[in-house]
C-alpha cells in the first residue's frame, strides 16, 4: 500500500458546508461528487467536495465554459448556490 499525492481543482465547498445534505455520503461513495483529501487518512469533515475540473485547458474560453458547467452541475446535485473554485492537495 502506498500513498498517492496529487492536487485537484474543484468547484465546490468544504464537506462541512454540505454535511446536512441527506445523501452527501452516498454521492461521494458512488462518485457522483468528487473529493480531495488534504492529508493522508483525513476524515470526510476535512475534505473538499464538488465537481473536479481538468488540469489542462487549451485556452480561456474552455476554462470559463468548464467552470460554468461545473457550477451548474454542482448546484443541481446539492442545491448549494455558494460553490467556489478550490485548489486542494489530494492525498490518498
């Protein structure tokens, strides 16, 4: 077993902001929402959850479109209108 270290750009919120959402854990377990764990074996309360964005884009227009799509999908899944872009380490 090894440790994987990477980083993610996520449109979302810290887990705690969605903790009262009834099916948040199921959405994470099923891969409906993405997550980033800031340190090895961190509890979910420390995670960032939302929609994972690509690490590379061809240009500004593609970045803007990806953010718009991620925001719309995040809001539809969670009902949370206050998502934001978060860069986080992802240590698993």
